[in-house]
C-alpha cells in the first residue's frame, strides 16, 4: 500500500517561533553569558553575576549593572530580586 505524499512541511506542535531559526543562546547575550558562567563556576555563578552587577553599579555603569543583573536573574531569580530590593531601599 502506497503512502500519501504530503505537499507541505510539517512543524512540531510546540513550535511557536515563526521567524526564529536560531538557538536561545544565539539570541540572548544574557542567557549565553549565564550558561558560560554556570559552566565555569557551577552553583556560585549567580553570586558572581550579582557581584559583577554590584561592581558595575558602584562604578556608575548602569548598563553593565543591568546586564549582570539580568544574568543573575537567569540563574537565580530570588537572588536577583533580593539584590534589587536592597538596592532600592
């Protein structure tokens, strides 16, 4: 018995990224940095990202501080939230 030939390309049911063909690591610098930091430092990676955010903030570099806070948030949301709370109090 011959199988019918499908005339269109089928996608995975959970594929909701219409025009996106790269990986998350290629699309997000913060995620890429978080993964590399975790590979290098293991479970202390979030604390290192938090410390980098604090150092950048102390130096007046708000852009860099925000980036490192995003990296920290990727690794440990609670730690990032606590850092933000201390910073604003």
